[in-house]
């Protein structure tokens, strides 16, 4: 799978407000989110989950070839199986992650392709939103943050699912391609703490191939040319 703007946005935007010891990347694909967070943080443990075998193998290769390979680990697993049997620490206690990130599949069933691998990566019936937040609620540390990027159209639905598991939005950014286009994505950071949240806006481009200053400032540390 190619690296998309969604992953870059999520990896660059995800709030890092405290010292992190552990991070979990659900549905990592090529491992891009884990690698970006390894660059942004000093977390000693960054775990990633990937169900597709080919993507898993590519992720492992990317991790091994990175500067942070001693901190990165990818599991070939579904999030359900991982949640049922999570890793343990040095004293045998199940790990609760200080940060969980996910760029979930979200395309509707009517747009399925003939490629099962691409379907798994892109369609939300492979990882239903309610199933995702249920697993996150079990894996997240009580003081942790869950950061996600989803289509703007399903924001209310996703927030509702999360609230059923006592996860509440603490920060929201609405993403637009240009100033004159519709909002396309929602970046949301959840925690178990309720707070008043006022959504802000991020515009990616001023015009085609001319990025906005706010997008450049957010992502410039991850591009070779920006």
C-alpha cells in the first residue's frame, strides 16, 4: 500500500503531551505511523498490528531498516486476537498503552475491488468502528490517548461508538483539501477524560501542489522536500 496523506496527517498531528513509554499502531500497513511516532517520541516500546501477511512482511522490513529498529515490533495479528492476548511487561503484567493510533479502513462495501488485500486494508467491514473502539478501550492506559483519522461524514457515529466505551474527544481537527472544498476528514484524539472540545480547521492546499503554511508546518519534518 502506498503512503497516503491521511497517515502523514495522523502521524504528524497526534498529540504528544506527556512522556510516553508505550505506543500501539493498529492496522499499521507499511508501518508509517509507527515510524513517524518513533521519530517524534522517546517511547521505548512501539508495537504495531497488521493482519495482512504481505503488508506485515513489508512493515517488518521497514522497521528493521529504520534508525529505531530496537524500539519497534510488528505483530501479525488481528486487533481482536491481539486484545485477547496482549504483550506483557518484564514482570508479566499486561501492557496498557499510553498512546494508540489508527488509520482505519473506512470505504463502504459497495466500493469493493477484486483485490482481497486492498479490501482488507480499505474497507471498514474488516475492522468495524464499534469493534475498534471496544478493543482500544481495553488496551489503552487510564491516562492514555487514542488518536484516529476518519471520514468527516462518520464523525458523529464514531464519537458515539467511542462514548459507549467511555472514550471522549479531547481534540478535533476538520481537514479540507482547499478552502473552497468540503471537509473530508476528522482528526480526533480521545481519552477517558471528558472535556469541552472546539473543532479547528486544517486546509491542505492553497491550490494544486501548493501546500498551505499550516500543512507545511505540521508535516515538514517528515518530507525530504517540503
